C-alpha cells in the first residue's frame, strides 16, 4: 500500500450548504465529514495522503492537519481534473493514485479495500467506483460498451434525456495508474460548465488502448455525497445507525437506537445501558455496567464503571466509578467526581473536585471548589466564588457537614468534620471539628396579623 497515494479533493466552496464554513468541515456524527474520508483511507492501509484545498483552506488545514497529510492548493476551482493535477508533485513516484471526495463521509474502509483489489487484479489503467441509485439526479451517468467496460461518463448537465435515464452513477472515486498526471494535461474544458472534468481522463485512456473499468459499491450509501443540509442530515442518520449497531454488537444495550445520538469517536463498555433521548458526543469514554439516560447529554467526558446519569448534562469532566448523577444535574467543564459521589437534582458543579463518597443531593451550586471525602452538602448551598473581578476557591475538608442554605463566601476553608449551621453566610474559615454559624437574631412580633389588619382598616 505504500506505493498508493490517496488524493482527497476538498477545494470546493459548497454553495448549496449556504454556510461560511467550508463544506467538508461540516460535522457528521461529531466529526468533520472530511475526517471520515481520511479515517476510511487510513483504515484501508493507505498511508500517503494528499488533500487538495481551496475555499476555506486555512480552516480545512487546521481541522485535519497531521504529519501524515500533505496539503496542496487549488487557487482557482476549475474542475476535478484541475484539482487532481495540483497533487502531481506530492504524489510523485506512486504506482496508483486513489482519488477520493472530501464530502463522502459514509465511505468505509472495506469498500476501498475491495475497490483497490479489483483495480489491481484486473490490471486496468483506470477504475471507477459506481453505484446504482433509484434516484440518480445530480450524478454523472456511466456509459458502458457491450463488454461492460466504461466508454465514458457523462455529467448530468451534458447528458441527453436517454442518458439521464441510466441509474448507474459515478461516485467520483477513482483508481488510476501513475500515468494519470500526464494524461490530465491533454484534457480540455469544452463542456457546459467550462471545467476540466476528471471523467475526461477515461476517454484519453481508451484512446491509448488502455482498459477502463467500473466496479459497483456493495452498498449505495457508501458513495453518498453531501451538497446541502438535507443530505447532511441523511448522512448523520446513517452514521449514527452504524454507531449504534457497532456498540450493540460489542455488548452495549441501546433501548431505542432511533432516539439515541452517539458520535463516531465515542467508546462505551460492555453491559452499559443507554436509554432513549440521550446524546453522547465528542471524545466521550463510558465504562461498563452504567445506566445513561433517559435524556442525558454527555460531551467529551470520561465516565467510570457502574455510573448512573439521569436527565443530566456533563461537559468535559471526569466521573468516577459508582457515581449517581441527576436528575437535572449540570456538570460543567473541569469537574472531577471521585468514586461513589452523589450529585442530585438541580445541582450545578463547575471546575471542582468532589471526593469519594461525598453527596450534593439537591438545589446547590458548587464552583471552583475542592471537596474532600464523605462530605454532605445540604440543599440550597452556594459557593460564592466570584467577586465581580476574580474567581476564588472554596475548600471543604473530609467529613464536613454543610447545613442547608449555606453561603460559602470564597476564599474560605471548612475544616475536617466541621459543621456549618443552616442558613449561614460563612465568610471566615471554620476550623476542624468546629461549628460555624452566622444568623441574624430571630424576631417575633406578637399578634402581627391582627395589628396589620387594624392598620389597613384605618
């Protein structure tokens, strides 16, 4: 495979997307669509990749750049043939040139492997990956001779009414021998769009007496190209179905795949149960024997084993084994929950560490805090971490008990096994084993109701 160069065409503007974002960067199942193509090429064994960029080049390079990818620029978008020609120097010395499209996120490695094997075994000069579609509108049509070889590919705008009835379409994915760049230099742009069509290379090969073949993809969806938001949604649905199937076959229970949204890069352990209306996104890793959902959203977080997350949101955080979260909890970036932590209903935790066995059962805000082991935080507790200019830390040591409706005005430290009285506003440190109480004296006005009524009557 080292003598194959994969060239990914990603220079187009994608006008029908109606977006400032380069078309190939629109995410599908949490990953830019071009990254799906790159991953499929690598998984098929192709190590040398060239990406042809143009519109939004800085965005594309930033999104997919690594040491294995070389970028070349198509300054003017003059067609697919012109785009491939820009990769000539980068692909020097290759026996085979595999041309891929950056907007085909459903493409799979196994499809490419079979395609390359067919091309090599047949000893064709050029091979085209095709598909038969119920609705071929928008695609170039494959014209074959009596032996099944390709005569030409006609773009829809240039096709006759009879040719438009043909259902076998061009995927835009090709395998060429190393002569392709020399042949490209003889192609003109005498067509409806005034572009250098890569398909015209096939005619040049045939003129030279070389064989041009087509091989249908095993599954039509693999070559599906994205040109607008509706097609993007279609691809999204297919990729998420594939992801759910992959996880279920690996031992994950997904109660209703149709209402479960899991990104391509997510990893989930055996015997975890995913309940409906759950979204798991980004680089999330979930352990074994968890129950996630219903209605949970987890973004780029690491979740341990035996964790329960009910109707809650977790972003860029770490959750230890045995934690119980929700319903309606909000775990914000930078949070780390150790083992067996309870985060209950309507609790928000931000950029804090909560020690093992601690509980924040309900109706509390904890921000920029370090909470030790076996701490109980009563309902309505707030860490007052922001003074209008700076954030300040709150430290609660092991075994402390925070009474309900406590305001902890940071910076402040609550010592080991210390208590705060319910309704207190704590502005100074509470030493270990001590009680901190701050309350205004209670006043009782006797017979207040009757006295008020008499006053109103007067």
